C-alpha cells in the first residue's frame, strides 16, 4: 500500500491518555501500516513521545501546545477524538504546516440527550428533592417555583448538530423553546436575540465551542441578569462558565440549578467550589458515551489516519 511516510522508518502512532475500554481498532490499523503504536499512560509520556510520532491522536486528557508542535519531527496529522479542539494549539499547527482533524457527529445523540435529561431534571427540581431526602429532611418548599412544561421557556444557545437535537426535543414536549446562533441558520424553532434568551428563560442550554471570545460566556453579570429560579446546562466546554460566579449564584438561590458535564479543569479538583454548591447535577465528561458512539468515534479517527497516510484529502480539517 502506497503511503506518504517512509516504510523503512514510519514513525509511531501516538495516542494521548484516554479512558476507552480498548484501542484495538487503532492497534490493527498500526499493524496494517507496519507502524508501532504508543498509548501514553500520562501526559509526561505523551509529550515525550511526540517527536517520533507520525500521527498524534488527541483525547480530552492531554494538550498539544506550541512547544509540542515545535518538537514534531515527522508528524503528518493530528486527529482529535471528538469535535472540540480547544486543547490543540491550531495556530502553532498551521505555522508548522500540520493538519488537524476532528471527528464531529459521533455522539451528537448521546450528548444532546444528556443535556435534555439534565434540563428536565433541574426544571422539575429533582436534585433538590434528592438532597432533601439524603439529608433526612422532606419536601419543604421544594418544587413550588417549578413551571409547567407547557409554560417552560427554554433557550438553546448554539444550533449545531447537538443544539438542533436538543431544541427539537424540547419542542416535542410542548415547551416554549427558542434558539440563538450567530453563524448557523435554522427554522426548526423560533430564533431570538441572545440577551433576551439569557434574561427571559427558565432553562439555558449551552451548545457552543470554547474560544477566546466565549470564555466565561456565562459571567457573573450574565448570571445576575438571568431569570430568578432559572437553570443552566453545559455539556460543551467548562470554560464557558465562570464557575466561581455560578457557585455563588447557586448558593444565593438566584440560579435554581446547574447541569454540568464539563469543567474548566478536569478531573474536577477535590476542593472545587462547585462540589459544595446546591442543586447541581455533575457528571465526569461522559455525556458522549455509549457503546455505539465509541465505535463511531474510533472508526472516524482511524478513517482520518488512513486518509493522512495514503495522501487522500483528510476529512473535517480545522487547519
């Protein structure tokens, strides 16, 4: 099979630290091309193996920084498991001439359903009820401020693959769902101005990427302007929310709950402010997970590696 690498010295396929049950697809692919595979057990091993890597496969558990790209001697592509690439210095990749590819859509249904389930649970104040019983209390005033679904105002911020699913599901159960996206057109639900959605919604569901412009998109000021008793859901990137400000808003009761699958630092530190905040559903960045989603994700990564090694156009390039 013709490749763009030297068959006598092909380099390695490097996989960042991960939590996958297995990487057999990647191992079989490496064997097919006569390449060695390095599965990094930690970030130090990952960074140390970068110079000899022909393909660098990135997970959420490692970053590829400017110095890493400078150290690359034979890399022909960097491939990210999933759609988010904020842990890859794409400016450095572009300067080095190394393509970076992502695998979008592998878990859109899973992530969307996770966000939808969190939003409904918070709207019905289920975490507050669970906490009351766990603390040997009972109902108290829990739930009196809960809107009916037919009167529930829902804001979906970002109408990509995941946001569109979430919006359609909220519409299907009869809520008043509206959406905002500065780049993508949509007609499945009504559009509304961003400020209006943030200030006049019972559920705010975030489905936007983390960029320089969206860091702390939900700031202390935004939280103050949100409807009292509203809830926020984030399955996108932790940096979208000012976590200290969110914890303060939850403790004050202005924000009634938060559903979070992502955090600015992962794993979540033991003393993180959100651990003690009330009415929070927290999951460890697993909204994308299912057996089928993982299969699709790994198949997508292998496909992009094959394209890179055989000189074909690489799918879903970001650089």
